[in-house]
C-alpha cells in the first residue's frame, strides 16, 4: 500500500512539473513574440503615415497643376505614385514575413539558413587561420631561402676574389718576365749586330 502511495505521489509530482514547464515554455514564446508584433505594428503605422503623406502630396500636386494640364500627365503621375505604393506594400509584406513567418516551413528554412550562416562563419574563420599560418610559413621559407642565397653568394665571392687576385698577379708576373726577356733579347740582338 505504501508503494502505491509513493508511486502515485511521484506521478502527481511529475505531472505538476511537466505542466509548469509547459506553462513556462508557452509564456516565454508569447513574450518573445510581443516585441516582433510591436515592431510590425509600428511598421504598419509608419506605412500608413507614408501612404497618407503620399496622398496629401498627390492632392497638393493635383491642386497646383494648371487647369490646362492634360489628363495623361495626371495619369502618369498617378501611375508612378501607385507603383511607389505597391513597392512600399511589397516591402511591408516581405518584412512581415521575415519577422514573423506564418508557415512552419519558413521557420525551418530560417533556422537552417541560420545554421548554414554559422557554419560558413566557422569555415571562414578556419580558412583565415589556415591562410595566415600558410602565409607565415611561406614568409619563413622565403627568409630561409634568402639567407641561404646570401650565404652562398658570400662563399662564392670569398673563393673567387683570391682566385682572381692570384690570376691577375700571375698574369702581371708573366708579362713582366716576358718584358724582361724581350728586353734582354733585344739587348743581345743589338750587341750581336
């Protein structure tokens, strides 16, 4: 008998907690919708004010038109105003649908788009990190190559300069000895003649 009372009290407690959670969820959703509805109401009021201003401007323009103005000019202006009113109405409808979608499919689409945008943001950040790491590695590689190239150039110059100096000294020495020999040959040939 005790176990039945215990089980029954747990079931009642569970039902009460579930009802409290459901109530909390429903009231939080309604509270979240109120700012959107208020924004839509304000946007509707602004739209109505703009339409009233447009109508006043039309009436003022028509009143200012000279009496000899043709009906076609008036019709053209009215068509332009109607197009502008339609554009504002379309924008209002699009904004309403974006703020508070009516269809569940639209809500799911918006949620999926939000997830995709977050995924793209993460991918973009990872790409930026990867590219900066690759750029850093590339810069380090170029610096190593420049250092290696400079070291090689110094080594080649360190080896070539003494070789060139030795070559020039040898040429100078050979030319000098040739001049001495030629001078001796010239003096011996003069002495023989």
